[in-house]
C-alpha cells in the first residue's frame, strides 16, 4: 500500500481554514470512542493541546516528501513526551 502524498496535502489544505474546529472535533471523537483516555487529559490545557496537535500535523504534512526530516522530527517529538 502506497501513501498518496498529494491527496494528503490537498486534504490538509481544506482542513486548515477550520483547524480549530478540526482539533476540537478530534478530541471530542477520541473521548467519545475511548472514554478511558479522558482522565489522562484531566490536568491538560486543552486549548494548548489542540494547538500542539495542529502543529504536529503541520510538521508531518509539510515533510511528507522528506522522509528523513520527518523521521528525525517525529523522533524528537516522541523524546519530548512526558510520561
């Protein structure tokens, strides 16, 4: 299965004007489908979390054609996570 990078880029461009709504919807859907994860966000500033989600998506989409850059960026992102 190959990744249709152009389709992903085009789709993301359509989401950008409504990015705040998209991010809110993402977490609403996540919590509806998996209510067990909601407590993990109990102390989280959700406005900031939504912005972080969008920034991560921008990072991924902007680097879909640069796998080495994307791999390094995602590794760094994962290394910054606090558990």
